[in-house]
C-alpha cells in the first residue's frame, strides 16, 4: 500500500481526551485520524488514476474506505470529489 495504511483492526477512541501538539495546534485523536484518512484517500485516488486498475482494486478501495468515511463524517466530501 502507498502511504499510511489504515486497517479495520486499528482501534481509535474518538472520545479520548488525549491530544498532541503539532505546529502549535492541539489536535485530538479524532482530528488526526480524520486528516490521515483524507490524505490516504487522496493519495490512493491518485495511485488508481496513474495505473491500470481492475474493478477489483476499485471495489476493494471503496469497501475499505466507505465505512471509515462514514465514521469520520467524510462521506459528502468524498462523494463530491469522486473518491467513493
């Protein structure tokens, strides 16, 4: 996989109060994961467009990304941008 692979087995607790400091901004785990998911989807979309992809590749990506997009409120954005 290209970029950071996000798997179903990763456990994220969106209600965690743990935060990190990055570029003078405090981000919650939920915000970090949402940004990672957005970057992952964009990079994978670019990868699929640059090579001959089978329908299986595209279906696998959609099945992998759609539940996560729903969880992190990215469905509308991804549909508008043609990611899913």
